[in-house]
C-alpha cells in the first residue's frame, strides 16, 4: 500500500535525514575508561608535578581536592567527579596532559638512575680514600675537613649500628654537587644556543 505521506509513488527521500558519524557505545566506553585512568594517574602523582600540567582550572581543582581526601567512600566519589571532569576536555587538552604524564615516566627513570649513582659515590667515599681526593679535585670549593669528619663519623655509625646521620649528610653534599653540575651544564647549553642564534 502506498504511504500517503510519501507521495503518490511511495518514493522515500533521505534528503532531510541527518547523518550521524558518532563512535559506537563500546568506543565511547573505552575512551571514558582511558580518561578515568588518566585522572587516577594524576591523583596519584605528586601535587607539585600535577600543578605544572596544562589543564583547565576546574579539572585541576577536582584532582587536587581528591588528593586530600582520605575517607574511602569520599575519595571514590571524588574520583568519579574527576573522571566526569576529564570527559569535558577536548582532544588537544587530553594530548597535552598525556604528554606531561609520559615525560614524567622518562624523568623518573633518569632521576632513579642519578639517585643510585649518588648512593654509589657515597659508598665509595666510605670505602676508598681516593674517592674523596677525586671529589675534591672536581669540587675544590668543598670543605675538606668537614667531609673527612663526616666520612669518619659515617664509618663509625655503620660499625656501631647507630642512626645514619653523617651518612645522610654526605649524600646531601653529593646531591648539591650534582645539582650544581647539572645547572652549569644547562647554562652552557643555553649559552651555546644563544651563540647559534647570533
């Protein structure tokens, strides 16, 4: 039977129908889960790192608030809110956040390697007197007497199973030396870039 609303010949036109190019429910769920996971990663990261990630203020506030909640149910609800906020981000914002998170992974690996290298150097100072000579040659500004006293005290702490006060202080000195070396290297890199620009 001919439909009276479609004309005399029963012709149907798709001219006025809208075409929808939207993702399937499964794809939308997958994207939603990925954003929720990204929000969880941000909540579990150190606050100072999270504050440096480029994101809208309301999303940052939700994440920082979640970090402060200790109650299990309250944190779970806030985590859902963080997920909801994450879903309001556009693709460019999500890409920026992902880039920041990826850079942390690389940074944390190099930080860990540097930490281990500094620990090895400290242990070498306690076992090998030549290590102190080498450290002083590289850093003549260091206080020789103070370092010798710390090394002697650290050895004594280890022998008598005392709290490692001097041992930790030696590590802090090595850490300062490394930080200064790193700063000098980055200053040199900046200078060479300036020379290239001229």
